[in-house]
């Protein structure tokens, strides 16, 4: 909208979360069947019933009528590999073989800055097309791969957390750094990017087997040294991987303990998978403020195992959702919720629709310690949001016409929905993606 309008508003059905439904029940969710989202300078000014808020707006406030659609906060992907975009849907391996056969050869190409830039642009556009406005992503060992990803996200004004992968052992020579070069290159990237606009840096040891103790110490020191820095890695994804870590680190009580011994647990540390953990590990994650990224599509695709959400919740661990592309099979958070429901069913647990959408929005933001900035429509939050089309497919439209409650409708959206449901994606209040062939809605002054 023109800068002459200090306020603008969108009218639609609105759903967002104030807390975890597993803790606060119905009070965790705000639902406005006919709601108004009021924006000012890329942030949420107000959110509530249209009947109440329309009367309070200045007479010339532009109001976009999107009734018949649903507005939610943008999705938060807490674990994804941008460098694996081109190997998504590669057949037939489990984790360690997957790395050797597909991942390492694909990541070798990111030594070329032009290739990194092309993939980074596609990756960010694909996130937006699927309604994801914030992501925590792995680059490769090459500093240019990090520059390319941050440049692409910055151009789209996205909130992105990323970092250079650290690997100085048990990997191909063409992807191997050293403890010294990894630290030097990481420091330069931190100084260049961390805290620049909406970009944040994550120290990124790939996983314990591919970093020497010296490099793990370096990663822990970097994590502690810079205010607000993140750390991301993998833990306990695959039983063969867990056994390998036990051989490499006989001194450690568990796989997670390896990271703790090197100072890598704490607020803003995020570990993908967390399947083969015990309650001592989960309690350590909760006590240190570390977070888990639940990656259902990759856990099923790579045959890794079933995440235990109930135990994580019972012990107070922060949990977000990750697509984990390219072991994961979709950029769509709706498709990821579909598989999360099935993983938990197989594990004797039940995922409500409300809890699922919480995990994809405010829960993800909370796991990244960004819930004061994103993840809800509380006043002052950054205006990252999506517009869902309940009639995106004939089957979805037919099913929702027979749904009697919001819970039933949300559940149908996560089980039948995919990228086609994302009619629009807004970043800091600006449209960054609109589904072709779909009406944007009628804009008029209030």
C-alpha cells in the first residue's frame, strides 16, 4: 500500500495462538470468524473482531476484503538444508548412506558462488510459496554458500537463521575444513551477517561424527562469545549414527552429552530429530533451554524412527517443526503436519489440529526464542502472515463444507492441504508471493 496510509487492514477469518494448546486448552487460541488484522509499518497494530475494529480506524484506512479465506501467522521451519534442494526425493537410503551417496556430492557444487546464488533464490522463493516466512537453514562448508543464502533472504526481507557447516573429519576431502579455518571463516561470516536486518547466524557443526573434539570446542566457544548467536546440529536421528557416536566418544554418557561437553547446549541451540534420546537427555535439553526440531517427513523417508512429542512436552523441552529438505520430502508445512500426525499415531500419541498449527507457528518461534517478534498477531509483532484458501482443491472445498467446528476445519487443512492452499504470503506486511490465478481481494477505504 502507498506510504501515505499509516494504517492498512485485511478482513478475513483469523486464527493465531497465544500459548501451547497442550497447556492452555481453548484459551491458547484466538479465532475471529470475521476478523481484522491492522498493520502499521510492517508490524501488527491490532487484531480482533472486524465489527469492533472497523469503527476505530481512520476513515481513509485501506481495508482489503479477504472474507472466505483464513489468515494465520507465517510458518516457521526450524530445520532445513538449502543445499539439498536438488536432491529431494532421491531413492532408497538411510541416513549415513544418504550422506555419502547424495548429500556430499550435491554440497560439493556450492564451491561455485553462482550455483549457490541460483539455488538460494529458488529455495527462498519455494519457502514463500509454501507459506514459510522464517527458517533455520544449513548451508555448506563453503562461506560463499552462506553469503548467497543470506543475500537471497535479505532481498526478500525474510527472517532467516543460517551458518557455515563445520566438518573436519569423516567426510570427503572436498568438503573438509579444519578447526582453525572453520573458526576463522565462521567469525568472518558472523561479523558480516549476524543481526543484519532480519538475519541471524547459527554456528553449524554438521553432527558430532564429522567434527574433531578441537572443532567441537571451537563451535562451543563461538556460541558463547557472540550475543544472540544460534547453534544448530543433528542428534540421535538414526540408530546406526548413535552407535557410531558411541564408538567415537566412549567418554560420553550419550550422543547429546557429546554436545554438552563441548558447550553446545543452551538457549538458541536447536537439534534436529532427537529420536533416540532418553529422559536424562530430554531433561538436559529442557534445563539448558535447548530446542528440538521434529522432522517427520525425513524421519519416515529415511526410516529413522518415531519422535516422542509427549515425553518432550512432559519434560518441558521446546519443540518446533522442520521440513528437513532434502531428506524431508516437502517444503510444505501443511504436508509436514500431515506426516507429524501419522508419526505420532504410530507412536501411540495424538496430535490435535490446534497443537499442530501452534507448533508450525508460535511453537516454532518459541523454540527459536523469537516469539516476541514473530509467530502470533500480538501487537508489535512483525507482520509475517499467510492467507489460506479453503477452496484450493475440489476435495478440500467439499470436505470443509461439511466441517462443523474450527478444529475439524484445521484438521482437514493439514491432512488434505499443501502448497496449493497458500493463496498469499506476506513478509513484514508486504506481499511476497501470490498464487497465480487467484483473486487478491477487493481493497477499499474504510
